[in-house]
């Protein structure tokens, strides 16, 4: 079964999500989106599949969000996409694609709702939080 994760290995939430996918018995295709950003077409498709707005996918923390004044409502979806493509760190993560759906997995346990085998048992996140997914 094909599963993809748009992953940032420096992000704890992304690492936890990847670990949950692996615990479910799947080995996903890992797309390090900071090294290999999605195309404009792919990013639009991911946003549409998640049923969210372009603005909702923007990441603020640790990005040039404030410098670029992206909170200003004047920016169109097309312009926001341009910013994300120019600065992939603005794309919130991790995004997981499975045959059961596409989801921004924040918090990481949201991935369980789109995994073919969500029964991963007791999982301890890097910060010590326990997820019971029996």
C-alpha cells in the first residue's frame, strides 16, 4: 500500500508521525519537502485533498511568516502558494497521503485516522506523551 509523508526530520511531530506509520507495519515514501518541495500543482492538490484553505497550511513558527507579513489578508491563495514554493519551510508538516485520505498530522496521532492498520498499541511520543491506539 502506498503511503507518502512530507517530512522534516528536524521536526518532532514529523518524526513521531513517521514512527507511528512504521509501527503500523507500513514503510512510507519519505519526501523531505525542504530538499524536494512539491510542485505548485501537487501542493494545490494536497491542499484540496485535505479540505483546508491555503492559508491554513502556512506554518508561522520558525519561518519567515512575520517578515513576509503573511498574516495580512491581502494575499491571495495563488500568492500564498508562491510564498510556500519560494520558502518551503512555510509549508506546515507532516502531510501524510494514504489510500484512505490526506491529512496534516498535527498532532501526530491524527495519522491513525488514515492508516490501514491504526492499531499500533501503546506509543510514546518523543516528549513522553502516551498515545493509546489499540
